[in-house]
């Protein structure tokens, strides 16, 4: 992760159209953003497409970054891209059902694998049973390491609302994991 001062220089270079600065930005955030998209979609192909779209939009919108927390701004764009993806395809329900079926069949095929692998699959299956908004909040908070304050700002909701939704989501996830 780049230091704040280095990140500010990279962002300034991006605003000036410096391709090398964009390359540095991609190097810094590609892994986390890909992981964020992969956890939401369960598809490497879709995650690659969404990641590509994110960095295209980043090139287009870097000039509109007015300061503050760059990561919150970046993940707000990523969240919007994911929402657009679901809306444009009109497949939210189908995507979740297909992913659920894939994970359930994978679990049955991997019963002989190690216990760690089984709990990762079980967690992914149980995550897929949560509604899209709750799953996204949990992924933003714990996978993308976004603070509650940043999530609240991204979503335009009070921090208490975000805390409550994440708490309820984690409670439901714990129940599903039993």
C-alpha cells in the first residue's frame, strides 16, 4: 500500500494524465478490487470485466476526485459498477441462484478435501444466501477493509444505519453457519 504522500502524488499525476501514475494506481488497487468483485460475483471472468470497467472509469473520473479518502471514493465507484452490472443484466436473482447451485455442487464434490477448504466453501455458500445489499456491506467492511464511516459516506446513510445492517447481516451469517 502506498503512503498517503506517495498516493497523493500518484493521484495528482493521474489527474495530469500521466500513464505511469495510472499504472502505479492499478498496481496498488487491482488485487483488492478484483477480490471485491470476485466475492460479489463468484466469477473470475465477470470480475475481470468489472475490474477493467473500474479502471476505465478511474481514467475518466480521476479529475473529479476532490480529496478525502481515495479508497472510499474508489470503492464507491466499484460499488456503483457492480450495481450497474446487476441492473443492466437484469440477472440479480439468476446470478445468486446460479452461484448458489455452483457452490452447493462444489461442496458435494469436495467432501473429501481438507476441513479448511470446506469451511471456506461453506462461508461462500452462506454468504450467497444473504441478500445482495447485506453481502455487499459485509464484503466492503471485512474483505475490502473499508471503515464503517467510509461505507456510510459511500452509501449516503447514517453510520448507525450501516452499523445496524452489518450487525444484522453478521448475525444472520452466524446462524447460517451453524
